[in-house]
C-alpha cells in the first residue's frame, strides 16, 4: 500500500528537491504541495495524506500555527517537520504541538526514508543531529518543573529571587526586566510570604541551599 505525502514549504526549490528524493523511495508518493501553512488544513481535508512534511518558517502562516489548527480540527495524519532550525525551544514546541518527527533540511535521502518509515509504523523520529538537544531540553524542563513545585514559586518569581540574592535593588530589577517598581515589590512580598523568609540574608541561604544559585554566581 502506497503512503500518501503532502509537502508544505514556501520554497519551490525545496519542494522540488524533496519530491525528487521521495520519487526514489518505494512505497511513498507525493499527492500534493502547498506553499504556506494557511493552505494546510484545506489540502489535508481534500487530499487525505498519511504524512505531511511541514516547514516551520513560512511567510503568512507558520508551520506551528498550521499544525495547531490541524490538531484542533481533529486531523490525525502524521506530521514530519522538515526545517533548518535547531533551536531546542522551537523543536520542543513543534513536538508539543503534535508533530511526530523533526528532520533537518540538510538530511540525506537515507535519513528521509528512515523518518518516513518510522512515521508509517506509528513511531516517532528525530534527526540524530538534534536528538541530544531535545533530550537535554526535556531534562531541563523537567528539572525546572520540579524546582517550581518544590519552591512553590513561579518562573518569574524565581527570576526575581535570583536577582534579589545577587544584590540587585528593586529599581534595578524593574529596569532590567521591564517591569514597574510596584510589580517587583509585589513579587518580592509574595516570594517572602511563600517561603516564610523575610530578610535578604535568609533568601540568599535558601537560594544556595536549594541550588537556585551557586556560590560562584
């Protein structure tokens, strides 16, 4: 049974190159192309592809926005991101938005085939070049969540706490973070109340003990 593919990329040369690579992979055929994310949902509904090869950066509607719309409409086709971006946050956003794989545009024909086979078998695929990046990012997020839960502080409050224990004044913190002095004072009060610590020396000891900062900071 032939697997049906839809190419979505705003560069015609990229689409032509990917189409040429796929032509040499048995069992896969390109049933359509789109040059912007805004066309994705309509093409998927009309062509019923098994796998969508989707770029992230496009002129009108980004691949991530299009992917979010696709999932919101209950479309179940597999999505393989084909992108030049290696930013870990962007990769994680793509996976969290419903992508089943992430492949770099400088991929080889062999790796493209591996990715397509993986998705066809209901598996996920990441380019080896970015796999370690994704793992590290996932671990950092997990550690951050654990830290937030343990301290009962928001990400913004942890950020302000680090600045307080480094000796920054309320005015300096407000200026550096683009906040009002009153907002920083409110956060400072909430931090102390949640931690039940009401002096800067105590906050420093707490931050070092909980490894929110290190002694070398």
